[in-house]
C-alpha cells in the first residue's frame, strides 16, 4: 500500500504534464471528429452555352483548377444534352473523370418529373440515354440526381422511380445542402450582358454570404433532425458564377472550419439510405425529412426555400 502511495506521489509531476498532453490530444481529436464535413456536387454540366467573360472550355478549366488547388474531390452530374452528347462537351466531362472526380447522371434534357407532360417511361428513357454516354467516362458512378430535385407528385411516379433506380442498380444521389447559386448566376450574367465592365464584386459577396447562410442553416437542421452533424452534400451548378468564385466558396468553408470529403464517402452515411415518406418537391433530403418530422413553418424555414430572394433584394438596394 505504502509503496503504491509513494509511487503515486513520485509520478504526480509526470502525470500532470502527461495529463495535459492527453487532454490536448482529446480536444484535438474531438475537434476533428466534430468538424463538419462537406461533399461538393455540381449539376447540369458540362455546359457548352456561351456566357460573358469565359468560354465553355475556360469555365470548365476554372472550376477544375479551383477543385485541384484545394484538393477537393467532387462529383459532376451530367445533363448530356448540355454538351456531353457532342465531342467538345464530352471532352469537358472526361476532364472531370481524368482529374479523379466522380461522374453521375442528370438526364439528357433536364425534364421535370413533376410535370404532367412528362411520363414516367419518358423520364426513365432520359436516364438510360444519359447512362449510355457517361458509362464510357472515367469516374462513372451509378448515381442519379433528380432534376429540380423533384421525385414526382404521384405514387406511380415516386414508387416507379424508386423501383427503377433499384433495378438499374442506381442510387438516389441526395442533396442535403441546397443552394440558389443558379439565381445569383442569372443575376451575374444579366449584369455583365448589360455592361461587360460592370463591377461584380457585390454579386460575389452576395454569393458567398448566401452559401454561408445556407450552410449554417442546413447544419442546424441536421442537428434538429439527427442530433448530430451529417456529412453534408452540397448542390451547386456548372456555371459562370462557380467558374469565377468556386475557389472563394471552398476557402470560405475552410475558414468556417469545415472539412471536405468525397461524395462517395458522404453517401455511405446512414442518413443517405433513408427514403422519406413525404418528398418535399424540389428540396433537399433534410427538408424532405423536416416535412415529415417538424411543423410546416419550423424556425428558419423561409431562408431555406427563398431561391436567394434575400440576397437579390439586398443587391437591388445596393443599386445592382
Ligand atoms: Zn439540374
């Protein structure tokens, strides 16, 4: 007993500093476990459409350069009719696969499954036709991203698609963190078409603050629904705004302490195996879950479904 006590006293000084190291290690480990992770996915590309400032090739290169600069491995969801069905567009999509990014399916012509004019059979043909093109690309995955994030308004379409994807061995490539980058991109293009020399810094600031607001709001929603951080899967588009400022978006996430993961790793999380009973039309998986589990107007819901109206209003006030 006595010996043990002496040993204890003798090693106390050592224990104290050792304890400090252990505690520091624990804090660091917890911090890295707690760090919010993000997988980046980009829809509707590659785009051969002309825009101000950059050619389609330059836009594609700028996006890939930003990803490469920050070591981010992303996914491109191909709408083949936007370019990949032609050799020059196929080359742009192939550059993604060659750079180690994943390639997913986002139809041929981006039809809306919720439209009464679009039949389930026609919609499925769009996916199969796109698959024929993308299955020859490096990085090809059997991942389907619903156009407009709309999964159908009738049980025939909702269940029909769930069955179809299963048969085709495809997964629903859910989005958890939805953004309205497309809306601010429209604004950017309109401003530049009117005046190619326009100062677009306010649009860049609006875009970055929009992304930050959505990221924080969806993180909070994940906590409300799951009681934890989930690997967030963010949707943005293959467009001019990201060709110009994707690097700034990534840098902002790093400043916020978020870490990047691959879409493949994110999709292994149990939350992405769920199939919500009530799909929220055109919304993220988290909003679909909220629709089943939370009151319709839960705290902060307006800023998650506003299509970037808040930022557009603020820009208008600044005279943009
Ligand atoms: Zn789309």
